[in-house]
């Protein structure tokens, strides 16, 4: 009884700050997914506030972000992107699983060794699918891209790999998707992650990133539709490549690069909201084909996940115990 009283007294004497920190850590360990999604949004949105309020957005702040590589988005958007998904995934993994969890999380980032056909699917399949979709929506009207656009395509793709791809995919696909697939069916996990991934971008629709102020109010809704559909495609590639993060990054930035570099030149008659509508439609068709072909499993194999995603989840359960 004396020992219990001493422990109780020491607990009462513990600094309130330490107790609060311990409580936060326990909450993160008990709910790692909730902690990740909350942190990813809060950190990114807070970092994007200056961009939203600047002349690049709502115009409340009399400052315009200087152009880097022809756009203010590099300085306005990228810091918040790095601070959100990848940093949140790193922080939550460190708190929940320690070094073992960080090693498992990081191994997928270097999983380049996959069957060559998957490189063909990501590097060639994405442009091919977008070309077919553009042809359908343009009524067959297509133009040859300029030599400058063709030369710039690969360098911009590589630049996007270390910016957009690296900032987002270690969070959405590397951290969140394996855990969601352990909790839900693969298809349901994709339907959970897709809207959350899309909603993370919503403040940017109040900036020139989202076409503000000319863009229609429907653009965020179309974008959310695209994210839900394309996330199904990306989940399938992630699962079928043994959870290779580089392949997920290539798919993600492949869409971004084609849309920003070639779309306007190849399909000049598609303007306004139509490019995004076409992309969302093409992604929805691809997602439907994958869902039917895989019977909703999206290439998920629990045995392969045991060496990566599940290992982290087991470590989390061990910590909570």
C-alpha cells in the first residue's frame, strides 16, 4: 500500500506539461490514422494561409508570391505540401512505432525493383489514357505538341517526383493506405482515402492553383470525383507492385505533368472546366474496369502486406499494450 501511495504521489507531482504530452502521445498511438489525417490537414492548411490571403488568392494581403520556374506555386504551395502528408506520416510513425516503424515506412520509398511492365503502365499508360480521354472529349480534334513541350516533359516529370510526389505519397499511400486496407476491405479503404486526399487540396481552390477567381464553383467537386476514382487506380498499382512507393509517385506525377505540360497543346479546344471533367471521367472508367477485373480486391494480398504495412500495425499494437 505504501508503494502505491508513493506512485500516486509522484504522479500527482508530475508537471502538467509532461502529463499533457503523454496524453497526446497515447492518443496518437491509439488512433494513428486519425492523428495523421488531422495533422496533415492542419499543418498544410496553416502553411497555405499566406498563399490563400495573398494576391495569388483572395487578395487580402498586398503581397504576391514571386514566380519560380514561371509560377508562384513553388513558394506558395510546396512548403505546406511538405509540412503536411510526409511530415505527419513521419511524426506519427515515430511516435507509434519508433525506429522499427520508420524503417518499414521508409523501405517502401526505395522499392524500385518491380516487374518492367509496371513501369510501362505508369510511364506510358497514364499519358495513353489521358490521350484517349482527351480525344473523346475533343471530338477527335488533336494538335501536335511543340518541341519545347516535348523536351520539357521528362525534366518536369523528374522535378514533380521530388516535389509533389515526395511531399504527398509517403503520407497517403505509404502510411495511410496499408493501415486502411488492414481495417477495411481494399475497395472500402480506397473510398475512404480518396475523398480525404481530395479534401486536403480544398483551400488551394481559393488560389491561382485552382483557377481562382475564374474557376466555377463545381471545379472542387469534379476534382474530388477525380481523386476518388484515381485513388482506386493508384491503390491497385500500389498493391500489385508489392507496395512500391516510387511507382505510386510516378503515377501521381505522370498525371500532373501531362496535364500541365501537354494537355493544352494537344487539345487546345478543351478549356475551362473540361480538362478536369475529362480527367475525372477517364479515371472513373479506369477505376471501374479495375474494380470489376479484381472483384474489388484491387490487387491486395494480405501475405505481401505482412512484410510491410502489417508489420507496422503489429508494432503499433505492441506499443499500445
